[in-house]
């Protein structure tokens, strides 16, 4: 079990601000690692969300508008007169 855990863990050097160093100093050893990993998870998730949004907006900008087969005024008139003539199917 210990070997499997060691394979999944990588040590890194992190340079902390004095404020973050003080905050981490108040935590127990295992809690420090947990807190850092949670913060990294949130940061990476936010970056991934931003990238997905940018990709979506890029694709959205490439969508060309579709010309309606019936104008809005004509569609309203037809619906008021009780004849939808398959407007929902168009």
C-alpha cells in the first residue's frame, strides 16, 4: 500500500507569500498537503471552465443566423387567426 501511495505522490517546491506561510503553519502536516491540493484543484477547475467557455464562445461566433421561413408578424397573425399551418414544424 505504501509503495502505491509513493507512486502517486510527487514533491514540489512551492514559494509562499508570508501570509500563506503563516496560515499553513497553523495546520497539521497532513492538513497542509490536503489544503494545498484542494486549492490547486479549484484553480485548475477554474482554468478549465474558462477554457471551455472561450471554446464555446468561439464556436458560437461561427454560427450563422438562419432566415425564418415565415416572418414574426405573419406567424403571430396566423396564430391569432387559429391557423398555425405547421409553424412549430418549420
